[in-house]
C-alpha cells in the first residue's frame, strides 16, 4: 500500500492518504501530551507499543462483533485503517472514580462505581474538550438519537469485554476514552470504533500493587512510562520474548525514564 500525503497530524498520531481512497495509514508518534497539550514530551518507543497494543485490542473486539476501523498493522509504527469521518465527541467510560470526575464532583478517589458511567466531551482542544450532555449532542446534531443509542450500547459492550480481558491478566480497567467515526464507503455510513485503545487512552492499574500502567505516569511525573506500557503488552502476550506471567511489578525511580522535552 503506497503512502500518500499527510492528511492530518494530531498530538499522538499522523494520518496519511493511500492509493486506496477508502483507507488511510495511521502512524503512531512518540509524542506525549497532557492537560490539553500544556505538558509535552517525547518518550522513545511509546508509539511502537501503542501501535501493537491497539492492534491487539481492536482485533480482539472485532472477533466479538465490535466493528472498527482497523484493517491490519503494517509495521512497527503504522496501521492501515478504514477512512472515517471522526465524530467530534470523546466518549469516556468510567468504572472507578478518578481524574476530572473526582475534582468536579468531590467524589473520593478510587470509589468503585455501581455501574459504568459514560460521559461525553466535545473534541475541541481550543475549548479544552468541555464536558457536554446528550441534549447538546442531539440539539447540535452531532448525532441523532438512534446513533447515540447505538454508540452508548457499543461503549458498554466494549467496557464489559475489556474489563474481562484485563482482569484476566491482573489489571484493573479504571476508565478509558473512545472515539467513533462514520464510514462514508462502508455499509451505508456505518458507525465504526476508531482512533486507538492503548495505555494512552486507558487508565490501568495492577490489581495487587495498585501501580499505574498508563499515561498517568507521564501526567503525574511518576516516571517509568515505557516500563509500564511494556508490562501491559507483556501481559497481553504481545512481547513474546519476555515472561508473560502476571505478577506485582517493581518500578525503579522516576528518573529512569528517558523523556526528551520539546
């Protein structure tokens, strides 16, 4: 598949055109950002791990009937994906209270929710990805009722599958972000799961040690970002050259991570 011109560059990925008008190439960068792009760094190898982890999870979801944009992984940093028009909404699924939820509502950190909570954020960095309601989504016609109900159902199915998958390897799924897109050339504007699912977009923790295994290690200057991402990949059975046994992990001091400041 011939790579064409750059169509879009985001904080963590670049999208390139291909010789096929129905597909594009998604390139994973090593860039890391937090707090609406206020904190930035380059973490060597992060893009490679996210590419592999996201491919594994999206392929697994496809196997259980969750349609998504992944076609195949091309190399260490790139995937061939279906062309979609991204819906300008981030769907955040929460199982345990943390992050902005605790700050907004004064909920105690670590509170296990009675059932999964779905929140909506407008995908707009300039506005700080503000929290919105279903009424906003419908009123401004970002989605119609049928489409929103479908995506909500998909979010819950994905959450159920991923909780089981991660629980089986000793990881708790705290919360995660999903994006969806509308495919203009597939099944009459079908809605597909898009973007990525990785430690960049999920909050993950070791069930024994409570060690964070996600981008919070970068957000909170905990260090060992790559070690954490590698641990997730190893437990998923992706890093075959290393032991995949589930065990409490021990991180070295935060200064062990090589982060190149921009």
